C-alpha cells in the first residue's frame, strides 16, 4: 500500500547542499506496523515527512495506495493528506484552548461532518485509547502519555489508510511507552490501519512486524518477516 522508489533528498541552504537520503527503496503492506529505525540524524524524520506529503523529494516516487504523491500539486496533495494520511508527533501538538474531545474532532471540522457525528466518533475513539473520562478536560490537565493518546485518537478520526508517527514515545518513560505501543498495536489489529513508526530505539522496533533501518541516509536493512514465509494459499480481498 506504500511504495518508495529511488527516493533521494537534499536540503539546500544558500550555496550549501546536504544530501540526507540516498536511493531509498522499500514497500509496506496494507495493515502492517513498520518501524523506521536509525540513530539521530540518519534521515528518519525527513523520510517520514516526505511519505506524509509534507515536503517534496529531490528525486524519486512515493506511492500510497497506487497514488504517486510526488506528482500531485498542492491542492491534490492537501486533499489526499486530509483523506488518507494521519500523523502523530513526538510532542503531541494538541491545541491548548480546545478540550480533549474538540482536539480529536478537529480533522473532521475541515470535512464538514455534523457536530453530533463528530462528537460521537471522538468519544468512541477516546474510549478506544482508554481515556473516555478526559473528554471535557484541556490538554494541560493530562499527563504526557494521556496527551499522546489524544493525539492517536485525533490521527484516527478520519479513518486514514496510513498513519505516520515520528518518535511517538520519545518524550515518555518506559512504562508509558509500553502502554502507547500496546494501544497502537491493538488499534492496528482492530482497524487494519497501516502504521509507520519512527524510532531510534531497538526495543520499540522489535515490537513491530517490519523493520527498516537507516544509517547516514542509506537504507541498510529491510526485515520483513512475511517476505520469508511461503504462501499458504490464495487469499481474497
Ligand atoms: N531543513 C533542513 N535543512 C538542512 N538540513 C536538515 C534539515 N532538516 C534536517 N536536516 C539534516 O538532515 C539530516 C537528517 O535529519 P532528520 O531526518 O531529522 O534525522 P533523524 O530524524 O533520523 O534524526 C541531519 O543531518 C539534519 O541535520
Ligand atoms: Mg527525527
């Protein structure tokens, strides 16, 4: 469902050019949880932002459900992002003067969904992430782990086909990290949403089905366990 082909990226600052990604190729199946693993500065966030359509690569193609997002113009891309892509940030990025429920509803406000349906969906997602009782509080009244749960609920409310998460547990202690990963795994198996999770921690990557490792802008390993399995038979759908 996600295919990256011949992707390279360089940043230009005045006369200086920094090449950050070099000839990256990989693909991700519908419904997978994938980890993008690498040390700081290896190019993970750049790759994630390119796949989420937040910027354009210097070279290469990115297909999401057979749509090449690199070839889209700004309008097509923002509509595609709104409908098909969710994003989870390390620092949650919630809006301080909206309640938890209003934060979760926000992506639907831009899709002219009726207030009662928005509310119902938001409350149901807050239930899924385990904090239904926080709905009418403000983000500042929540712990970091609870705020990240809100951000996860917000990313899911448009029912995107893929969610990109940049170090979603990077600001959390180990126990809260475990809880957040468990929620992501449960939502993934329930909703069949594809998740791409950036991390610099091997322990986080080890909990996913598919690990793509970057070093200095190069893809160094692509471990997809299901590639190694013989086909058991014909599947439908
Ligand atoms: N806007 C930018 N301009 C110039 N260099 C950048 C920019 N953003 C990131 N970089 C550089 O690109 C490299 C990869 O950064 P990044 O993708 O953020 O890595 P990671 O997320 O793995 O830590 C780093 O060397 C970083 O300094
Ligand atoms: Mg990063």
